[in-house]
C-alpha cells in the first residue's frame, strides 16, 4: 500500500463501521501492501497474480474516486482473503504498512511476505509477521520469486482450503519458512489485545481445544501437496506420536492454560512494568475463575525473552493452551493484541486486537476471562465481573502506579521503600483500591522483617496488618487480601488461630492460586499437619512447575515434617532452577543435619554468599564436627550484624550445643520481641532438646498453637 498523509487517523476512524470492499469485479482475493518507493515491485506482483486468475486490490488503482482513501483501504483489507506484503527497508519504515499488516492480522488473514532486501525489521512489524509465509527474493530477484507468490496465494485463497466460518472465528497460522542469512527471524511469541475482551474470546477458542473440534489452521509449505483430511488429527492424538514414536503422549489437563508475559510494544523498556503487570492481572483474572487450571505467574514469566518455543513452554508447564500478546500504551489509551495457541498442535486458535481507554481495563479483563472459561468449557459464574473486577480500580493513574509497584523487584531497602511509595500513590489516587492496600501491607510486612530494627519491627508489622484488614474490608471476597491478612496474623502477630481462619478463607476463594497453596502448605507444616501440608505444597508445584520457589516451599514442608531425604531432593530441584536461591543451600544443610550427615551439611551451608540460614546451619554443623571455635565465630558474627533480631535462631543454636539455660534465655527474648521465628516453634527439630523444659512449655502454651 502506498504511503499517504493522514493515514493513521483516517484508518482509526474507518475502523468504526467497515463495509465490504469493492473493486471493479467485486471483493478481491489479495490485498497488496507496500511502501510507495516499492510500487514497481507491487505492480509486478499484482500482474503475476492477476495473470494467474486471482483478483487483486492495490492502491491507488482500486480506490474509488470520491471515497476517503483510508476507508477504501480498511474495507479492502477486511474483505480480502490474503495479504501480500512487499517487505523491504521502505515498508519496514512505513507506519502505514504497519497499520495495514496489523489490520490484516486482527482479521486473521494469512500474510505472504515477499522479502526484497535484508533490512532488519522493527519489532512492531516483526511481531505481526511471526506466523506469515516468508519468500526471499533478495538474492534471486523478484521475477524468480513471482511463481512462488502466485502458488502460495492460490493455495491460501482456495475455497477448498478456507476454514469453515464460525461465529467465534479462528486465527490462521501458516508455517514459517526457515530464516535466511542476514534476515531478522520473526519473533516466536508476540501478540497484544485488550484485556477483558481477550479473556472472553480466549475462553471460547479453548472450548474447542477441550473438545478437539476446533478448525485447525493450515500450516503450508509452498509447493507442497494439500494436506489430506486424515492428517487433520485432534491435538491429543497428534501429540501421542512423534517422529521417533518412542515418547509418551503429551496429554495436558483439560481447562489448562498459561499466560505468557505480553510484549511491550511502546519502544521504551521502562514501560515493561505495564505490559508485565497487565499480563499478570489477566492471569490473576483467570485464576479467580473456578474450573480453570492456570500456570502460576512465576513459571509462566520465567520464559520472558528466552525465545523458547510455545510447544516446549506448554510441556514444561503441562498446559493445553497458551495465551500470548503485546501491549502498547499511549497516554490514557491501551492497545492490546492477543492470540491463543493450541499447545498440543501449535496452531493458532484465535487472535484479536483491541483499543481501549485505560478506564475500561477492568471490563476488558472480564471479557477475556469469560471467553477463556467458555472456551475451556469450564463452569462460568453468572456474573464473572464480580470476581474478575474485585478489588480493582477504574482510575488509570492509580492502576499505573499499582503496576509500577508490582513491577519493582525488591532486592534492597531502597527498592522495598520505592515499592511501598508506588502503592501509596495508588491508594492516594483511589482510596478504595483494595489490591493496592493488600500489596502495600505485604510490602510493608517484608520491610519490617528484613530492614526494620527489632525494637520497631512490631510497630511496623501492626501497620502492615491494618492495611491487610482494610483490603479485606474493601473486598471481602478477594483471595489475595485474605492471604496477606493470614500471613500478617501468622508471622507478624503470631495469632495462629486467626491466621488459620484467613488461610482457609483465602484457599476457599482462590483454590487454584499457587501462592495461596504454597503459603498455606508451610503454615500447615508449622502447625504439625504434615500430610495436608505436603498435599498443598505438591499442588502448588503442579501449578508452578518451573518456579524454584515452589520447590523451595515443598522442601520447607518436608524439612519440618522430618522427611529429610525428600526435602533434600526438593531443594536440589529448586537450585537446579535457580542456583542463586541461596537459602536453599542452608535449608538443605539443615536437612543433612537432621540425618546426622554433619560434613555434608557443612559443605551445603558453605556456599557463598552466606545468609543467616547458612550461618545457623554452620554454627550447628561445626559444633557437631568438634570445631567449636568456628561454631562460636558464626554466632559472634550473627550477633554483631543482627543482634536481638536473631533471638529465635540463637535459641536453636544453643539448644543444639547443649547449653539449655542460654537457649531458654534467648527463647524468652524472642517471645518478648514477638520474633517471627516463633511460628516454627511447634515443629522445629533444632529445639527438640528443650521440649521438656518447663520454661519452653510455658512459652509454647502462651503461643496458643491450634491443634
């Protein structure tokens, strides 16, 4: 398509009420998109196609006199069967070509790209071409490539190959040809659309995945024979046999889906927080609906920027469908493009683009969640919006501040404070924003436990608790608010009875939330319910299978259930996923201590950089190995750096050293300071030497552990 002035605005207006495209002989088979410097190539392509009996629409030839230019273009794209793109540096630089390709993608039209030079592609254009046919004429010349163009278009436009119409519609997905030297490979995972409409349509498409009755898009190699009907197998049966025939079938659970982080199309890496945050909100919307199995955020987002194939991601996450997309934010508006992929076959089931005001983003999430649910044939609530929009905001600035806070990785006191400040801003902009209160409470609780002095930590914990209570007050059915309140009662206030009630309420509201399951599992283990704890932790691993934290939590549960070998295996798996998860080294060392393998424990706990868990482990291991001076040195260093904040840990160490009076003294200090470590007292094997001491029994009694 030639470049034209005012094109972007005109196309945006024309999208409101598209009509049927028309040429001199009716709707065209092919729309030719090009930049004006490449008009000669476009004319040659058009001539070859029409010589082959295909009807082309090309500007300016087919623009009807008196019509608005952009109106004609939009109607022509909507009515065509195939897009042929003359791909060059000129078209890569043309915003009008990008608009045409994006429009064609939103209408699920296959694209045949004729590449006439090897200029790199901008990410926006590359994104929309990630499933198109690529024909390279950069070396052989346009004339030699024209017969292949004609064959490709004839194949794609043939009524025999066109997919049957369906009220939902399915996305065409064509086989990507191998990349050529010097050519920027199309991105494997990029898309974007508006949140709520996406969830709605995704659901409908996923229903076809469950029933194996969706219309499969054709993956066509130019010049290959037409696929036979027998080759159009269902996803499950197609996955059951691979080239070697020796691997087990990939049979993911019904109603299972992963949401990959949507690509930031703004061109500004600083906007990643928004695209990631919007993706996470969409994921949480799906988690909140009953009947869906949604891969947890950490596992899904671990593939960001990896270039991993969707099929491999699906196998690692054990899901039957993958939703991916892209986000472009411009002031108060957002453009979201999304596509749903059948993870078993690799075919696209659906794609759509949405332009929305950010004030309507909650409505968008509801639409998307509803569609996903319908698609998976899961039970849909009468009013999904009451669940999906729970605890959210209609203020776009508050929403942005909230996503900014969620996007901050807390690795220091400064980043923790920056996160709290972002949530403060969200609350200031919308004092009824329940999710912002819950997130600030969680962040403030982390600050109290990690950076606040022992004397002031209790006060900060109480402030965090008040925020969690406010979140529950604003959104009584919000699972994450109840989870944050549970953790505040449990580890902040040491009120285990109320903590248990809140954990159980969070689990009732979010039975498919991996964070809820993992936290509840550790709580159950600390309360002595080992079997229920293991079941909950293993369910969290199922939902979050490539998250080192899931295995870390499972290891914790096994460790404090006296299942030390299983704990070691879980910590090993966690470290294989994230070698920097240093607490896992120390906790694995504690498991070896429990087995009496003191030298192996020492080695595990000596992995730098040291954490307080490593130091605790080493203080005990050195003592058991007869290296008393080194054991004492570890404790001296802990006291110098942490002081009374490690009171509970000092009680554990002195108990293992056999110094009962000193251990009990430190335990009483821990109780006076309401040390969060006391939450482990009921099952902590390091304190076993103290259990029959009257002073210990008195402290345990005053903590009121539930039975």
